[in-house]
C-alpha cells in the first residue's frame, strides 16, 4: 500500500517496437531544424513505438506528463511514445492486470519494483540514463528506476486560528501529536483529522509514516529479511506500525473510509471557512525522506 508512493519510471523488458493499443498523446509541432537534428542523433535504427503508463489520477500531473511525452515525440520523429490510460486509484493492481494479460508496458511509473525484478519483467537502466539523476535507488546493486520528482514532503495542514483560540501548540513528537488529537477529540466540537480513505493509496501516506517510524528507523532491511524468511509481518515493530496507523485513523471524521480524496479537499475548504476542522491528513510522499513527526 505504501511502497509505491515515490513515482519512478522504468524500462520494461518488452519489445521496443511493440505497437500501442491506446491513442497516442498528441504531438506539438517544433521547428524543422530541431527535427532534423534529432533525426541525425537518433538512438534507434528504425522507427520505434513505445508504450507508457503512469498513475493518472491527478489532473495536474497528467497534464505535465502528457506535455513531456508530446515534447519528446516532437523532438524525436522516429520514436513514438504512446500514453495508455492508467488507474490512478488502484495503480498497483492495474500494473498486475496488465502483466497478467500480456500487456506489460515498455515504460511505466513503477510500483512493487522488487517483485517485478524478481519476475524478470524489468530491465536495468543504462549508465547514461542514470547519469541524468542526482540520486537513484538500487536493488541488489542494480538500478532499475529513477525518480519522477525530487524532494516531496509529508505533512499535515492545520487550522492556525483554531490552535490560537484554544491555546494549542504544534506537536514536535509522535506522542505529542497523539496527545493533541486526543485533546481535540475530548473537546467534542470536531474530529481532529479529516481523511479521504476510499482511495486506498491515500491511506498509504499515513502508513508510510508509521512504517518509517516504527520499522525502518530500527530495521532498514526488514523487507529483505522477510524475503529470506528471517522475519515476517508478525514482527513486533511491524505490528506497532499497524497499531499506530489504526490509532491515527481513530481520530478521523465519521465516514472517513468512504470519503474520496477529492471530497476530502472540498470538505477541508468548507470546514476551514467555518473554522471547525483542525487537521487534514493530506501528504506528499518521498520514499527516501520520511520525516518523523
């Protein structure tokens, strides 16, 4: 649920000349000189078609990804990248379905990298591609993915007026955060947290935080140890992460599990106008930099 939150792009092991089943992203015209230069420096020996999928649930991100593909296609007339619709809400399951029906894409925003590496579904990135990035993550000493973006952050927005009116302070530790939520809950005038839980990936951000605090800080090799059979999810640290997540969600509004993320944003705005919501658990993840509350 959480591991795939850092957006990464990956080259699949399928044929680079495979045709795409879905519509190709529209190409914007560029100068003839640019096209001529691109053709002269082409990295392919014949016209090549590549499929590309990503979690397209966010409209802004979708627009930007389409522009990137448009620009690339325009600058490289012998290579056609076709964006196939992705499932932003259940993207991990979407990739598994594509794989099971023999439609694994050539390039993708990655989830569950280790699983696909072990299955021989993905190819390592070349050194010249890796050189384009300031940091990448290896798996068994080999690099398969590169980040879409740099330093995103996890965070929780809070109602500054409500804090001031009630003499509340921003918590600096996990225990202070839980105590604050309990204090707000005991007041009885609102739920301490607003969470959009019907989009399961959204809860993954909160899970990320608990998992990082309770498991990764003390045992960064936990998953590898599970694969070796040395540990499993009955591990005390992992169980604490699950317990902490359940405790956080106990402070969410009624019906959080059926609240869509988009409704979450509308609910936030409505309640901020009325000054009767404290916190909104919307976070942006970075797998490699999870701050501790």
